[in-house]
C-alpha cells in the first residue's frame, strides 16, 4: 500500500455509480424508439405509459450489451439474474416503480485499470445491473406548470457500481474517463454526455487515515468530467469544514450547481428498505447460457488496455503515449495507420499529442473531425525524416492542410518555399561565403571557443534563409573548420 494522500489531514473516499445508456434502437421492455430529441411523448408506448394490462418484454440487445461490458472488465456474468421492482413515487414514473436488478445483478465483480500521473490505479467493480430509465419533468415553457415527457421512460441503462476504492477527484475523473472510453469502444453506449447517455453519481466521504469509512454524501447526475472534479473538490472541503466545526456528516443526496460551483443537499438519502424492492413477477429470471457468452466473447474487439500494451511493444511507445493513442477506437486506428505508413511511430504520436490534439481540443472535437487524414500526416512526417522540411516548415504545411489550402504535402512544401536546401553545392557556396565574411568567429573557434561555432551556424542558417538542413549545415561547417 502506498501512503494515503491527505487533504487537510483527511483521506478522501469515493465510489462511483455510472448510468450508461445502452445503444439499442428500442427500449428495454417495449418496442418504442430510443432516439434522442423527438417531440414529447411521441416515443412512449402503452408499456412506457404504464397502461393497465401491459407487460414488459426483455430486449435481447440490452442483455447482450451487458454481457459485452462484463467480459470487457473481467466480471462474472450471472447465469441467472433477477429483475426487481424499486418502488417510489414520482410524476415521471407512471408505474410507481422502476424495473431494476437488486440482489442478483447480471454483471458481478470486475475491475477497471488506468493511469494517474504515470501510476497505475485499479478500481474494483461491485456490479453492473440492467434497469430502465424514468421519464422527464419539464419545468420550463409551461407557464408555471410542469410537463411530463415519457420518451425517456424505459430507455435501457446499465448501472455500473464501483467499490469505494478511489482516493481523489483526479482518480475518480480518470476512472470515469476510462469507463467512458471502454463503453464507447465496445459499442454499447454512444457516450454522449450532453444528451445524458453517460452520467455519474459520486459518493464522497472523508476520514482520518486508518479510521473506518466516514458517512457519504452522493452527488447526483454529473454529466461532465470537469463538473465531476469541481463537485468532488467542493464536497470534500465542505465535509472537512463541517467536521472541523464540530459537526457530523449526514447521509444525503446532493446536486452540483455549475454556476456557483457548490453542492447542495436535495434530500436526505433513502435507504434500500425505503424502496421495498421485490422480484418483478412480470419478468422471468434472466437466463444467460454459456454458449451465448462464448458467442459474445468471440465478437469482442481488441480492448483499449490490450491495444495500449501492444502499442508499447510494437511501436516502442512510452506508457503515457500508448494510453493517449488509445483514447478512442478511432484515434487508435488513426495512429496505427500513420505509424505504419510513416515508419516513425514515436514522431506520429508526438504530432498527434501536439499539433493535432491542440487543434481538436480547441474545437472540442474528436479525431473523426481531423481534416488531415492519417496517410497525409504520415507523408508529412516522412518529409521531416528524409530532411525535405524542418519541423517548423512541417508545422506550416500542417497549418495549410488543416485550413484546406491544399491537400498535397509536396505541392504545399514547394508552393510555400519550405524545401530545405539539399543541393550541397549551393550550401557549400553559402557556407564558404559566411566563413569569408566572419574571419573573427573563425579565428575564435580555432582558438577553442565553441560559442563562435554557434554564431557561424546561425550566420549560415540565415544565409540559407532557414532552408538549410541544420544537421547538414553543422556537419559541413565542422568539416570546413577542421
Ligand atoms: P446505494 O445503493 O444506497 O447507493 P451502495 O452501498 O450500493 O448504496 O453504494 C453506492 C456507492 O457508494 C458505491 O459506489 C460505493 O462504493 C459507494 N460508497 C459506499 N460507502 C461509501 C463511503 N463511506 N464513502 C464513499 N463512497 C461509498
Ligand atoms: Mg446509489
């Protein structure tokens, strides 16, 4: 065990519950569409409206996605799991209960690993269970009234629950990012956080090192990594302030307000018995046969962690680079294509982490939005390694490619006059002229002053108007002065 990381003398303890909306076309127990953004209540069938006499029918696609997830994190897939009714009263829940899984979830155990500041962390999963989403209350635009939209009612969710294994907001955010990458990678969730397809509840407590776990408060519905970090950081300070002032933390459900940056109690936390869970008599136990699991396993893609390990082995990438190159399936495919074509994987990784990511991040876009394809980037990098352009020149070409000023690397290099001087006859003439014009520097260099050499390199590069290949200029000068 490493020494606990302390905040004002307290250890932070975090467990996350994540709702990943499963990417099925229809709902978990009805045939209505799950498409986002339709007019209110146009995608709510009698089952979603909870009309009397309707019965739920399990969506096999949702179960398959749960199996995929379980296999990706090394869980046990329960051969038999049970749906339960979680009873509570709320306007957006017309049945008066949510169908969920309670004592026997479909996915049990498992583990997620990730890097925080180059250190590997591992978070144990308690479980992941299938459940239906509720509808939505709309408080705006209704002249003081509240509208109910049941389009979301019955949308399939996988709730992924961790053990209280995280010890900082940075760790929680890295876990959430890793989980987000994984569910999109294996194609079970579109990961759209603005639309609520991936949202986290953070359970946070603090304790003195070595003491039993403190009482937790649960921050609901965090739909951005930035908010998660801010919310947890605020909550930790709030709990420590309270304890230092002699108070005790009460178990509660809280909301994060991004405008004030504060968490605020919503209600005191329910306990499980408040929900009067019991097995849903309308649904038989969910039976998953071993051969189904085998078929799903056979269809699994190479997972991000395995791919990152392969990138380290095959392309000699450092662990951090490999993690970044596997930030999404598309990113990894882009990297690998460019790495293979250019033959300079580390340079490709540098360009992707630098020039490419900087521009994409500024637009908040993913690699899919990169206007320069992998083959073109590989070609450009090839022109650096074969000495045609300098790094600086290549950046200018890349700017032009990005701005769609052209698409042909060589044409752009030519048009912008960025070709480094490769005709050594011309370079020799220029260098001879520089040596003739700077007898003092030559004399100083011969007297042992290395600084004088740098001055001569500077003069020579200037004479080539930046187009001299620095290595070549250096070598030729050394030869001439030897
Ligand atoms: P509930 O179902 O009421 O939300 P659980 O016991 O299932 O409660 O726990 C929910 C989440 O809270 C889990 O992710 C768990 O790791 C986390 N958790 C439990 N105890 C603590 C604690 N003392 N501090 C922080 N997180 C906790
Ligand atoms: Mg909870």
